């Protein structure tokens, strides 16, 4: 214990000899870790936000469809739609872990104004379902739909602004029907909504389910039954309970496979970036310690001549590296966490143009970071280990100095 204390005193004193160099090295560690924390929190925020928005606005945790239904085709043929909506809905809500269930009918359509025609996705919904709470809370003008409304629709604000329409405007909507024909109806825009996700706000129209079934000729059929469960982990057992002949039951992982695959591909690149940053910091500390060894060659020779063993010299240099690393890590955690906290509230604006490029991803025009303690701990531990490994070279160099040669090296 006494020997360790002496080594600690010498290591602490050596770091204070060149305070500017020690401070700059500590700053490099802090900035490196803060950058890693920001990067990992940014990635976590984007991924979590994209999947969460996709689940809450579109896919749910579980979907029940007909086994012949193809999402890409948005088929309205009765053979591709679900029957017995009432019985399926009632049984689904009784399953343990299900929070809410919502029937929907999807159709392709064209919204026509006096000046322009654009393709849209028409979604027939049960306005009273809790699944559509984000649409209800995202209403920016006008009023929300009523279940018995036969002539009103909700239009995304981005779409409405681009067409110059708003609450109270009359629009013409052409929609495909179950027999392959096109039906045209005039609707009144009851309100406009904004979810913050451009892919929904610029291409989606909502109307009551009964009206959507009427204009498409779908009868009592629906495209899918969407379920929200207590959490993502509950989706698999709920899906298993709903599987039956003639049904295709998919979970949020199946429906967000594109996002999850993109994440898996991108993470290898991000891990490479993490490694580069950590290695740069390790090289800086190793260089600092090596310069310190060169400056203290005579002193190290005296210590060796007085009986200090090679392993003690190695331990002393590693202590210096450990002190620099730990102090830098502490400062880096504080700096990085403050930046992450700020950006988790205020976000990083990326603009609508960039957000619209991410086809297939629910990306908002403002991205938020997410504080993940486990990632911060992992990055801090990795930084400490790599720095100590990098310090082995100057430590071993110092330990191998011959006392006689070191004493002559003035």
C-alpha cells in the first residue's frame, strides 16, 4: 500500500510538471468522448423516433390482414380484404397485452383542385379509436372527424399548403373501387393535421371508415386490423394468439424491416467511426506520455538505480494515463450529456427537403437525441481500456531504460 501511494504521488507530480500539455491531453479525451456520446445519442434518437412514429402513425405493433393482401398493391378486391370485422375486433381486444385495436381501409386516390391533381393515400378510420390519437392531437386547423360524417376528410397540412386549400375547402377525390373502376366524390376539408413526419403529412387523407367502405365498394371489409400492445416485446405473443387460417399476422419488426436493415448496415460504419475517434485519443495520450518519458529519462534512471523495479515504473506511467483518461472521461460525460440534453429538447432541424428524401422511413424535419446511459457507460469503458492499452508502449519503453544509459542521457 505504501509503495502504491508513492507511485501515485510521483505520477500525480509528473502530470503537474507540464500543466498545459496535460490539460490539452485531458481536453482531447473529453472532446473525443463527448463527440462519441453525441453521435450515439443522435443515432439512438433517430432510430427510436423513426420506429416509434412508424408504429404510432401507421403500422401499430401488430397487424392482421388477409393472407392474400399485398401492401404494395393496396388491393380492394373482397378476396384480399378481411371479413367479420366485428368479431375479429372484439376478440382482438380481449387478448392480454392489447391496448387498442383499430380497423382501417386503405385505397389509392387522386385529390383534384381547380389548379392541380396529386396522388394520395386514402385511409378509412374509426375516428373514435385511440390508435388515431396522434392525428387528433396533431390537428392544426378546423375540426376532427365524426364517425357519422359522410362528406368530410382530414388532409395533411403539408399537402393542404402545397395545394392552397384549408379547412372548409371543397376537393374532388377520385378513388379506385373493388370492381376496378374509379369513383369520384366531392368532400369538404374538415381540418388539417401535422404529425411532424413529412411522408404522412404530404400524402395522406383520412375519412370515416364507413364512408371509405361506401365509395370503394368494400362493403364491411377492411384492409387490416391494427393493434397497439403494451410494449414492443408483447407483440410476438399477441400475434401468435391471432394467427388463424386465412390470416396474415405481422409484427412491427416485419413491417419495419427496411428501417431495421438500414440500421444494421449503418451501425458497422458508426462503430468504425467510434473506433477511429478512440484510437486518435489513445495516440494523443501515448504521445504525451512518451514525451514525458523522454523529458524524465535521467529521473527514471535514478529511480531505477535506487531499486525501483520495471513493473513499478510501468505501473507509474499507466497511472498517469489512467488519471488523464478518467478525468477526461468525467469531463466528456458532463459535456456530452449537456449537449444531448439540449438537443433532446430543441432538436436538430434538417429541413423538409432532407426529410422527404428518406423514403420508407418515418423521419421528422427536426431530429432529437436520446440519452442512453448504457451506451455512455460502454463508450466510456472502451475509451479507458483503449487509452490504457495505448499507454503500454511508453510505459514499457520507460521500464526498459538501463539506469547507466539513462543517467548519462542529460
